[in-house]
């Protein structure tokens, strides 16, 4: 974990959004970073599709940005045939 310095106006936007969406400021910032990273990696997807991608990833055991980015191959399910 580290510290990321952001502008005061962006911090205020984070504060407002985090309160409106019942998230901590850090959780809101992390959400925006995930969406932004995925948007750069998958420019063909819209916001709704990116959110669905995040939900599917969570259902499959948690967000693995390296796998979602295509940097690694997905792990084979237990008992799956090659």
C-alpha cells in the first residue's frame, strides 16, 4: 500500500462520490482506478460492461487485474480436463 497524491479538486470529487455511493474515499478512488485501468485495456467496452467484468471477476474468486488484462492465463478449474 502506498500514498497517491491527487489534486484538491479531485479529492473533493472523491469525497462527494464516496458519500453518495456509501464507500470510503479510498474505496471510491480504488473503484475509479480499476474502471480507468480496465477502460484503457478494453476500450471497446462501455462502463456497464466494465462493471459486469468486475462483478464476474469477483464471483470467480476476486479481481485479478493481470488475468483481466490478459497478462496471464486463467487458472484451470479443479477437475477440469485439458
